[in-house]
């Protein structure tokens, strides 16, 4: 199992960055299946101006694994249809 720092998908779908190409090479070589999640996150981020790239990555991973609930203080997830945000008050 490999834990992936959030900067890898951020370089792939966020603003232009010198590490974008390197991140793409790493993802292609190490995680060929997960590449679909990064592509989906890019679609989500581009079509939803109110969501950050990081939120888009979370949603793409949730969709791929049929996860409908997220534990978060981030209210932006409330705007995404089909996701239920669990929060502590």
C-alpha cells in the first residue's frame, strides 16, 4: 500500500505547475487504474467552480468506491448531489 500525498493529484488537476508532467508520469507508471479518478476529479473541478481541486479529488474517489458519506467540516460537500456530509457540532 502506498499513501499518496495530496500534492500529486493537485499538480495534475490544479493550476499549471512545473511538477505537473512529473506527477503524470508517476501516476501513469505506479497507479494506472487510479488515473481514472484523477481524470474524473479534473472534470468535477472544471464543471463546478464552487469546489476546490482537493474536494473534487475526494468526490472522484468516493464515486469510484460508491461511498456516499463523508466526515468533514467542509460545507462545500453539501452542494454535491448524492453525498451526505457527516459533521460533529
